[in-house]
């Protein structure tokens, strides 16, 4: 695998940002599915991740299970607990990404997690391993912009997009700081609270997305509170795409076969694409 780094290309030329910009510029909203690594099993989560590409998802997001996922609601918290009990680790999550890359060297992978496992592994080692595994972007929700030297700047130097979250409480004074070193796309959190806590409303999200777009050329993709194809369509109509996590993980938690969950993903993707 020979993926560019900022040493020979700008962040905009990296695979994740390039894919997101291309879809935005073509007027195609993206569905980004979130899959908890190792839930309900390692094999099932890899099968789900791989299948999402064939069911309309141009970017995939993999969650590293963590014992204290403070940004996540009960569905993903429980999924993390099950995955950890089953032996899933950061190392095995990276191995899952490598397995994905064996069959797919084109679809960008976003790795979402918390800083503690990365810190314990060591930032330099983690970034080397993430690139070797084929990771394209990072979302680390518990590192604020004031800590950019800790991971964000080293990640950019290593050739990884670092995706920052903006929220309903990110005011005009705070927003430039949030956007300062963000790349790939801006992840707008549609609600105040944890994942799965409430439904996203396009009437609330649209003006916030417009406010963010006034300060950055990056695509803006919306997450939290998107549970159905109809909601995916309405949110994608005011943004460049949407992230769906709790709804997908919840379908797996109900014990549905992966093939059935992928049909649910297809419906979400078609909803987003109709926007």
C-alpha cells in the first residue's frame, strides 16, 4: 500500500478528504456507517464493515471499544463492553482494518476512539501501525484543540486526516479553533448529548452546517440522532453526508444476521443519496 503523506501531498490530497470532497462536489451525499470492532464478534464486525461498501457507503468508520466511552450512548456502550469481554483490543482493531484492506484498497477508513489506548500504545507507534493497517483518518473525541500537539499534528505529519467535532455549543468564537487543524471533513454533532439520545432535526442542523461552511471549505458530515432512511435523507439534504452508528449497532444487538443489517444500511445509504 502506498498512500500519500503531507510530505508529498496536501491534506486535501489524502484519500479520505479527496473522497469526501469529490462526492460533495458531485452533489452526492455520503453515508458513513459506524461499526464497533469486535461486536458482537470480530468476524461479524469485519463482515459488516466489508459489506457496507457494497451497500452504498463510500467511507467507513470503525470504533475502537473502550471501557469508558463518554461520548457514546447505551447502545454503543454495551457494544463496547461485549467487544472488550470478547477480547477485542486496539491491536485487534488495527488487524481488522488490515483484513479489510486486503480486499479493498480504495475505501477510506476512519478510526474512532478515545485517547487512553493510543497513549498507552505510544503515539509514534500507534501512528505507524495505523498507517500500516490502512487507516485514513482519526476521530479522537476526548482530545480538544488545545492538545493538538499531542496527536492531531503528529497524525497530519504521518499522513492521516484528523477529524474534529463541532457541536451545537460550538459558538462563533470557538469554531475557528476547532477548525484550525481539522482535515478530512468536519463532523457536526447534531444534538447536545450522547449518541442515540435524540433524533436529529434538519431544521436545527441546516443553519449550523451553513455557519460551519462559512468558515471552512471542508465537507461537513452530520452524526448523532440519525436512525432511519427518512432521517438520513433530510439531514443529508442540508449537509454533505451523515454518520449512522447507534442505529446500525442496535440492529446487530438485536441478533439480526449481518445480511439483514446490511439491507438496513442499504436503505440508509439510499436515503442519504436521495437528498
